[in-house]
C-alpha cells in the first residue's frame, strides 16, 4: 500500500504516530520519566573550607541545590560548628534559606561508630550518611567476596539503627580501603541485606574510563545513594597550582562525564549528586572567596546539565 498517495492510509498513519507520541509522553511512561530526568544536587560544606556555616548555607540555593552535606574536620568543620552554635540555631539557618540537611559525611567515626550520629541526623530529617568501609585491602576474587561478606555481617547491628532512623549508610569507594575496586562495589551492592546500606560512588578513586564507569553505574543501579561528580584530574595529594588542582571538577579535567550521565539517566538515578574536589591542604576552601567557590560549582553544574 502506498501511504503517500492514499489519504485514508495517510490519516491513519499520522493518527497512529500521534497516539504513539502521546503515549510516550504520558506522565507515567518511561519515555516521559527519561525526558524529565534531573540531577538532585547536594553541596559539600568542605568545598568552602572552614567558612562559617551561616555563610555556606546562604550559598546553597545559589548553586541550584536545596541541600547541604555537613563535613567535620579536617576537610571542613561545619559539623563541629553545629555543636558550637546549637541545634536550634542551625535549624533556624536552614529554614531561613529553605535548605535541608541532606547528608552528613563521617569518615572519622567510621562505619561502626555512627549510631548516635544517625539519631542526630534523624532529628533533622537527614536520610544519608557517608563513611568508608572497614577490612583488609588489596583483595581480589573469592577473598574479596569473603571480606565484603564479613564487613556486611559486622555492620548489621548498625543497619538496624539505620532502619530505625530512616538513614542510609552510604559507603564510599576510597583508596586503600576494602571498598575500593569496581568488584568490591559490585559485591557490596549484591550482598547488602538492607536498602539502608548504599554506595557513595566516587569516580576519582576508579579508572578514568568513561565507559567502564558508565557500566559500573548500571551494574550498581539503585544501590547508589550519592554520586560524586569528581574526577582524578592531576590528583589531590600534593600541592599544585590552582588551575591544575581544579582539574578534579567536571568540565575542568579530561574525563568525559557524558557516558556517566547517560548511565545515571538510564537507571533513573534519584540519589544525591555532589560536585566535588579536594584542595591541598585539607580544610581550605577550593577558592579563597566564597562567591568564587559558588561560581566554580555552578560552572560544573552547567557542564553536567548540558549533557542530560
């Protein structure tokens, strides 16, 4: 049948195409969900060094976010500032700027020392806590699986508190840690006994291969609670000229975040995205002026959003 020369067939074809397009754009359709996909940004307080908490909270809405990740010393000191100014004053500051406490990062306490901190987080409605793993390093194969299994078993009493408080313990893949390699992350995701155990995925600490990272995101799927928009660049362990140090940020260094964002979109990622880097030394802001830090975060956010 020649659709071009048959008005009835042409009308039927156009009608079918219109109906298909409309169905694809229905609110509940997967196509509509993909088109509406956005990153949910979280601002790490340590990006501003030891600046006053009130000053940082005021900056959060300027970055396209409404949530802050509190870091303690040595990277930041905003968690300690909460203790200094008091819980009620902190609540007032958050409310004043329409900012929520989205996450608390607590490497110092470690995965087995978070129970009181989870109760503290719950009092703010905070549902995410990032820390590191615990166990032997440099393992592969069955030895790695066994060590991850042991870690999870030891974590179970703490996961009970996580479930009671509604907090997800997100384990970051970190250098010189049990949870370091792609395989360790996959075992953690596969063996986790609770949705309150998640992953804080840091591309910085992984091979800088966009396709490998994208596939890892798809493999980890809904176990990812925090995605650090953070690349290796020229590293963060030795003092470098500022322009080289900033290569850790998306859009600054050479890592193509396109495949990573496509993977996040494909799994309809709904966790936090934290634009991140480490300065040298720790505890200083990534740039001296507060407004400059915010502008740098926004530059990376624009880079990421253009790829969605």
